[in-house]
C-alpha cells in the first residue's frame, strides 16, 4: 500500500543517529531504525528522499538550535524527533521543564504541515545506568503523550513495547539499542504510521545462564570500557558527538545513493542468531 510521504528528515541524538546498530558501509558506521524505516518507505514511493541530521550526545536545546531549522529548510512532509534523554540523565534533569522545551520543538516542526513522529521513552527498569532515571522518564512520557495529543503528532510507544526490555535488544554498552533493538523500533515506527512493511518480528533466543563470577566479570569489563569513559565525559562537560557530523546531511534518494548499492535483505543484515548481541562498534553514543 502506498503511503503519502516523499521526503523524510530524522533529527535527534544517538538514538536517531543509529548508535548500536553497526554497518561499516554507511555514514558514521551506523545504520539505525531511521535507515530501516526509510528503506521500507522508499519501496512504495519513487523518488523518496531521506536525511538524518541526528548527532550523538546532543541535549534537547542543541537539537532545537542545530537541527530543526536545517530540517525545515528541506521542506519534509515527514519528520521524526527524539530528544530529552540526555537532559534527564544530567543531575537535576527536570522532566516537566524538558517537556515544555520539547513542545516548542513540536510546534516548530509541525508549523509547515509535516507529519511529526515522536517517541516516549522505553521502560529502562532492567538497564544499568539508565534505571536510575526511570521515574523521570515516566513523568516525561506522561507529558509527551499530552503534548502529542495537542499537536496531533504520531507517538511511537516504546514504553509499552515490553520486548525492548530483553537484554539482546541492547548493545554491549548497555546505553544504546542493538541491531535487534533498532529493527524492532523500526517496526514500531512503521506500525504507528500505519504503513505496511516487510520487517518481521524477531524474538531473541534466551541467553545462556551465567555463573555469579562470570556475571561480575562482565560487569567489571563493561564498567571499564563503557561506564567510566561515559562518566569522565560528563565530568569534563564533553560529548562523544563533539567532533561528529550528521550522517546524511541532506535528503537523497534512499537507499541507493547512500550506500552505492541496494541494502541487503533484512534477514542478512541481522545477527547470525537472533539472540546474539549485535553491537560490533564504538559505544560512545550518549
């Protein structure tokens, strides 16, 4: 079934940049749910164009200052925005204040008549580092649902997608989604838009049981490789996105112009086994 959109622009932070879903042949080395959505939308829309302006580590204010006007210059009829998570992770992050800021962003994006897609936050109760802000995310989500209703925005319900709580949905850094997670989110986006698509549900296989010793060893390795660098960047007021440019800075026909050739079939782009953790790359995305 053909959909009404011809030009899609994605803005946001590491979640939208695609961090955690590695693909060396693509810009910045990531694929991500927006690429997967664009691939599906392009199938039934000749000349469909797509840009991804998202940069890891961006606060909501930075997304608004750097990406909204740039996105609107491309005159998109479909825009997705996700932001505020990095704000909530900061000490004193106020979900009500961030939601007020987000509403301003939605007002600006919807002013030209584009369909606006937004996300509530996933339930992060089982995710180290992130679980400490679960209450803030819950309040933020309530605010987002209200403002989406006021502005007729499409909400992708990640909180309600309990499959995203499965460990294989997350990359090795435990901060970003894995390839399996991004695949699942792409399905949620297309379903929220009411678009028929070819992405099949993929359920991860149960992970093998670990001994207490092995589990603690994994935690130590994770803390050394991912948690400590993340904390140090926060202390120094730096972001992993300080030297990163937008992956796809202007709308272009998708996917052939981006990758040089058509993307491989969806099943070939997935991990070798459904339960395999798929993050092969740098996990510095927040």
